[in-house]
């Protein structure tokens, strides 16, 4: 059964509900990034076999492609639920719905269901009060996996890059502030690692050009490459 709710959070930016963010993504809502994100989730789970998963939810599921990819890699008995406040993204996600993969339009925290694993993939940086948001996520399930872009680097600071207007990132994180933010939301960080989205999926010629410098630096130290040139996110497992 697929439940439909209307978003109730007044802090949700209009671009996520009026269709303009869908236009910014070329009509895909980042479906093309789903295989990369799913690989990172599976790597974290493989590194922590003690985590038993029978249910998964994705807060800010977008077009649903991450849950779709994840479902094919998890045991058949696992149930999945994706929550999304954008009607446009939700409409796209319904193509991935099936009896054990449900998509809900509306506020994840209005639904009393709890899950073994809560996914928050590239969402916290979009939310006005990211600390309150992550505290609510904590109550949604035992384990949380956050994927947070590391937008603050020497490169972006020197160039004066504004991530608000380009991709709607209200909060710009470093490695340390991403981890500290999860801890500030009363969660214990169990593990983390960097993900190299810019090198895995370069989206522009500028990114490909930067990769010519980013790759040799990353071969010596991915952390230094993230601090200097950016192009990384951090995946955090928390409880």
C-alpha cells in the first residue's frame, strides 16, 4: 500500500516543490548519481557486517533510484520506504515502486514507522535547521548513513563559490564540521570515509580539468585533496 501525505514543513524551500529544482537537474533529479551512491552505502554495510537490516528508509529519496539500486543488492525480505517532499521527484519515484519498496510524498517524521537503517543521502545540506533535522532522523531508526558534500575547500573559498544558488546547499561542510554536526545531533559516529564523486562522475569540463590535478594529489592523500580542491563528500555511519 502506498501512502500519500502532503508536506507540512514550512521551512522547505519552494524550489523543491514548485518544479524549479527538477529543471535545474535537467529533469532527472540526479537519478544518474544513484549507482555511485548505492556503491558507497553497500561498502559501508560490507565494512560492518554486524549491522542486521530488515528495513530501510531513505529520507529525501528524490526520484527513488537509490532505493531501487539498493533493493537489488539486499536480501529479498528487506522492506524499503522512501520519503520525499517534492511532488515532481515523488512522481518519478513511483516507477520504482513495488510491494516491498514504497514511496511516500511528505514528511518522513510524520510517519511513526521506525527502521533498522535510515539513509540521508545529500539532504542535510539542503535543510534550514540541519541539527533539528538530524535529531529527527536519529529517532527514525537505529543506524543512520549520512552522505554529506564537502563544499568548503581552499579552491571554493578562493573562488568565492556560492553553493546556495547553484545547487541549493544552505550549509557548506568540511570533514570536521560534517562529523561534528552529526555528533551535535546526539548521535555516535561509528565510521566514516570520503567518497570521490568528482572523479567518479565529472559533470563538466571544469571538473574534468580539475581532476588532472586532483587525481595525483588524491593518490597521496584523499583528505588533502578534499581540503585543497574539493570534489568529495563524506559518508558517515552513526547510531
